[in-house]
């Protein structure tokens, strides 16, 4: 009996050990001619692998590379046209570090149990797609970034899924970058731009981060068709622009955030055709220049539409669900201006902690008084031509009427066939 128990324990101990495959990856890389493709058989491989030539490294289904110690799993130095695809990477510190690469393709990679996913610097013509990165559950200060790109140009990051990291995609001193169709959640910043230019962020989903998009000291950036939701910490934002020049924010859905979009010390920011829903504060502005405009947006269910310092920013042709004006000319435009000035909102800009009282009875009363007293306000947070959406509402009613008539016809026809069947 004792021998049987001992045999079982030895078997379990043996099975619990990681068994690494014996294919020599580094030897294959060193022997390969430039332009070669190396296929790594399925299995686990422990080591720190270095690429310095034009090469494709492709894993079979079930290939996993595990870093040895604190060095990265893969290091790519001063190479051209390198492709890494179809494998799992794990380890202590970094999965991939690439420096001085011209033509880097990373695709279909699963990065797990690691501090930093991918670190790229001084590279160009980079294409990253279909990457999964899952960080740890520790505090943000103890995490690394999902993807970090420094001093590079001509970069595309698309179709990635990143969660539980410090910054999902960190971009610093990058020229010409497109970030699209990514999902980033449960991180500090979803995407963080610093000192970059000619940047685009399209069709991304940012949820449950501290802040969805953090954009700082960046110029010529376009933010379109993104979904930003559930950024609800004390200092959380759907988007925050700080010292940004020339930006377009268009066709985004911005909902259930502590602050939807905040502008600080920025110039030439165009916010148009966005859907602001159920945010505590939809818009915030501090030291915003006169060329920044907020036009043709929809504001519904927000506790506060806008707050700003005394400088404010320009509102034009937006729809506000709390607008109480009328439309005597029946042109879909309110006959009196919409005034978003709020004394409490200006206090919140100076003391963010006041936002905890935003829905209190006294603040609601103060906001109501502001709206009455500030009817003559002409410059700060005033929309002189607010939309009433009469045409859209009429169209929806017409659609509903058609649906009702169709439903009645179906019911009448069903009753007729049923009655005919009973008579037979």
C-alpha cells in the first residue's frame, strides 16, 4: 500500500513539472539565412531569444516561449523585415523588445503573466495586429504597459485586446500612427499619447479604465468613432487633452464617465457629432483658446453639460435634453440660446472634490438659478442655436406608426384564418 501511494506521489510530482520542448530556437535563428521562415513546433520553450536579421518566426498551434530570468523572451535589434506570429509569450519582465527595426510585423500573439507586453523604440514601418495582452492584478504602479512605442514612425496597431496593465498603448515621440479596432479595459490609461504628431485613433473600445484616452503635448490628432464608457474615478475622464494643438474629436460615443471630455491648455480642438450620454460632466475646459469648437453633438442624461473657467469654450448647434426653449419658426433650432454656465461647475474646475456633491438638492437649486439668471450671458458656454431634434422625433414617430399598422394587419389576418379554421 505504501509503495502504491509513493508511486502516485512521484507520478503527480513528475506531471506537475513543466516539460520544455527540445527544438533549439536560437540555434535555428543563428543558422537561418536572411529572409528565412522558421516554424517552431508546438511545445514550451524556455529562454531569451535574439533576432538580428530579416526573418519570420512562426509558431505552430500550442507554441509557447517562456522568458528565462528578467530578460525579454524575444529581443530584436537593428534588423529589417522581421515577423513574429502565432505563439504565446510569458515571463517576468518583457515579452518583446525591439530596437532599430525597419519593417516589424507582430501578429496573433498571446502575451500573459508578464510585466510589459511589447516595447518598441527607434523603429519604423511597424504593424501590430491580433495581440492579446493580460497583465497582473496588482496596483498600476507595479504594472507595465501593454504596448509601448517610443521615437518611431509609421506605426499601425489594430485588433488587439489589452487588459489589466498600466497603459494599454503608450505612445511617445511617434510620427504617423494609426490605432484602430482595439479593446482596452481595466487599466490606468487606455491609450496614452505624449509628444506625438499625425496620430489617429479610430473604432476603439475603452471601458473601465481610469481614463480612456490621455493625450498630452501632441499635435494633429484625430479621434473618431470610439466607444468610451465607465471611467468613474475621482480624476477619471473619457478623454483628457492637455497642451494639444489641432485635434478632431468626431462620431464617438462617450457615456457613463465622471467627465466625458476635458480640455486643458489646448488650441484648435474640434468636437463634433459625438454622443454624450449619462456622464456626470460631459465637457470640461480650462484655458481653452477661441478656435476650439463644440458643434452638432448630442447631450442626453448628463448631470452637468459643461463646466469651465471664465474663458469657457464655444458651443454651436448641439442638442441638449435639458433645453427648455421653444421653436416658433419650426426650423429645428431653439429661439433662445442655451446657457450652460454653472457657478458650481466653475467651483468643480478649481476643486474637483466638489463633484461628490453634484446631485445634492442645494446644487440642483443653484444650477436652476444659474440658468434663470444667466439668460443674458453671451460668450461663456452659450449655444445661440441649440437643436431641438424635431425632424428626427417626427421621423421616429412615422416609423412607429408604420410598425403599429403592420402589427394590426398581422393580428387581423391571424384572427381571420383562425375563425375560418374553426368554421371548417
